[in-house]
C-alpha cells in the first residue's frame, strides 16, 4: 500500500531525516515490484537525490538499482564511455544537471549578438551530441533536466530579453531542449524550471549547500526534485493511474445536494467558494482529454446525484462519467464494483473525497488505490496536479479516446444481456481487426501497452520504444499488433505479440492484450495470424511461455485454451508450451481480419 507521507503535500525535511526508516518500511511490505536499472549522470552531487528517488519509486511499485557518475562527470561518462556504466546496462538514463552547469557558457557583456549566438549554439550542441551518443550506445529512455533561473539578474528586468542576459539564455536553452523532446522518441524533459518556481527560487537556490556539499539546490528541495523526476520514471514504466473516482457533495460542489437541494449547492461564480468548485470541475473535465477516465463514488440517492451533475452552473455532466455509483453502499465496495465493471485493477484508481473518514476507509481496505488529502476546495487542483497520478510521457490517439472506448464497452455489455447465445452476440458486434506488423505510427502506443498491461500478459516483459523499433526491424522476430473495431466504435490498438525466430521454432517473448476487449475472441484472431506468418517463414512450431505474477493469473491456461501442449513447469509455476503448426485449424470465427487488404 502506498505510504501517505510520500504523497503531495509532503514535508521534505522530514522525508530526508526518515529516509532510512521509510526505505525499510517499504521493503518490508513484501510487495512485488518491477526491477529497473537507472543511471544517474550528475552535474552535481546526486547521493541524496538517488536515495529519495528510491523511496518514491518503491512507493510506486518500482525497485530501482542506481549507477551514479562521479561528481560532475556526466559529460565524460556520456561521451567517452565507462566500462562500469556499460556493464550496468541501464534501463533508463537520467541527466541531473542544473543552471550551475551553464556558468561557463553564459554570455559576456562585451560580446556581439553573433558571438552570443555562436556560444549558445555550441553550448546546446554539446547536450544534443551527448543525448545522441547515449541513445546510440544504450538504447534506453533519457530524462534530461531543463534549467532553473539564475539566483540574480545582472541586467534587472532587461535580463529576460537582452541577448547577454542569463535569464534569456536559460529560456533559450529550455526551449531548445523542449524542441528536441518534441521531435525525438524516448527523450523526456524534467521540468525543473517549473518545479523550482513552485518551490520558490530564493528557497531553492541555497549557495551554502552548494559550497559545502555541491548539491544544486537546497536540502529541503531534494525530495521535491526527486519526486518530480519519479513522476516521469513511473509513467514510463506503466505505473500511472487510469481512473479518477470522485465523491460529489463538498468535492464537486459545496453543500449536500440531498439536504440543500440543487438550488442550494455552491457551484458557479456567485461566491468565492462556488468559484473554487467550478474551477475544480473544469480541471477534472480537462483530465478526459488526456485519457483519464472519470467515475463517481458517492453516498447519495441516484436522482439527487444526477440533479447535482446537471446543475446549470456546473461543468461536469452525467455523460462525462463512465460509471456512476450513487447509493448508500460503502465506498470501498463501490470502487471495487466499478473496477470489476471496467475490467481494471483497483490500483488503477485515484479516489478524491473531502471526507477524511471515507478516505481512511478506502485507503485502509483497498491496497494500491491512491487517496490524496483533499482538505480545501481551494487546494483540490494543486493536490491532484502535484501528485502526478496521470503524468503524460507518451500520448496516443487511443489515449484521447479512452473515455469513449470504455463507455462503448458499457453499451456492449448492455447489448450482451439481450442475447441467449454468446457467439451470436459476438457476431452481432460486426467486428473487424487489423493484425499486421508494427507500423511507425503505432510504436508509441505499442510501447505503452507493453508497460501498462499486467493482467492479460503472459511474460510481462517491458520494452522501450527503441527496443520495439529494433525487434520489429531486425528480421529475427515476428511482431504483430492488433487493432479492433465493432459497431460501437474503435477499440484502438489492443493486442501485441512478439516472437523470436530460432531454428524451426517461434519463441514467444511477449503476448498481451488490453482487458477492455476480453471475451471478444481477439486472442484467437491474433493466434491465427501468427500461425499464418510463422508458416510463411517456414517454421514448424510455436513455443509459448507463461511467467506468473501477482496479476496475470487469468492467462495461466491461455496456451492450453489455444491447443498448446505443456512441456515443462518449474517450482515457481513458470510453464513452457508448444504448438505444432502442421494441421492447425483457424480458431477465430467472429472477427474479419485485415479486410481492408483483401
């Protein structure tokens, strides 16, 4: 269960003082975590940053191992090689630089504009050449800090626009970093400029700590900086939340709709309190545009809840929510029922409620659900935003349509109730699928699926976008993605299989599917296409692997369902399966595959 002390707002000084005991507590939980190797190449001292990142990552279900460069050796490690770093084989590289690393690049007052531009180009060029070399050698995601503002402005306000100003130099550098991130895959900017502004620049820049320990910021800012870095890392490795479950009374509006009536609740622009609730509803609605799914968990009569959501001055409407649970059941039970209805784990949820009793009930009874402290409507937005539950590192068209997809799933479930024969129901959906080799346009979504899908995933192997690109083009793998449509709409990219060719066999390194298309026979359509491609390459058998985790028990017998024979099983429950391709008969009878190609 995540530790509440590691959620925003937290006490940075207290976290630093208690980092050892927090680490022990997290490790003692026995939770299964994803192991990741993180190389931190620092422009300043990084020891406490790594210790704090470890605590935050453990809290997010990731167990990190760190490589740290020697003090201020980030450039040397990146450009000239390091056998220790090579042997470390990082899953991710984090470049921990700051404004202090720009001191020798800043313009001099006597320089011409042309000289300033040349100096800027050279300074930025060193960073870009470093990123390119790291990608060529290590083939893993890179996180690069941008730069906080300087501690003083030599030119006063002119510093922000004069070519010689340090503030202008920082802004130009940050914009160049942002442009590189916008055009390059697997490169991410850690926005230290924003974080330091939130923290307060005067508090952030502590020269005494720099002179004593060579830390680039104040000691109490280290947890804040580390937490922000962790937001990117946990998002890259599939630990984001997916659903924002909301209470209604005193969370989305002021007052109790059942007692005060619709006209008596506070929402709109009449009072400061009403305005704060309207602003929060606006913020919540914007979450849909980045793929966050909204639900309601409220102790209320359903009609009162709907009336409140239809308040003329409100922003959210009933149709903005995939599931509305408004009754008198305990909220922990309703959250679990909602998760089951959406085919999601409850650990995908953030629960926002103003009532501390309800928060304590949910936090204490449902492991993995995030329960932020919602203490004042003026602070609701900041609390959710700073916790970074829905950090966007990769954004695809499927993310933008996620609410629409899950709402369509609810309509499919209603239709299923009208059929006595399930196969006839599937045929009524008029399903069609594209099952094809990986195209460039879907590489981001495919990578995202490999890092998010846990339940229908036989090996739970994770890939970076560069690794996906490599296996799809090396000629030694068969890589297929599956995209499914039906009468209710586009389900998006929902399945990925990767098999390695070795001799006469195809060894399955990855087989996963999004749970939102369970029981639609998409797995059979994927298998049929995989067998066809394997035969075309002259292969005679497919070897499948199942590695059990805490979440993927639902696919333990998938290969048996496909007709594979089990060939081995070890004490941990890892199994190996084999399917001869001779005489294979297609198993999908309800989905039209690659119809656009025929």
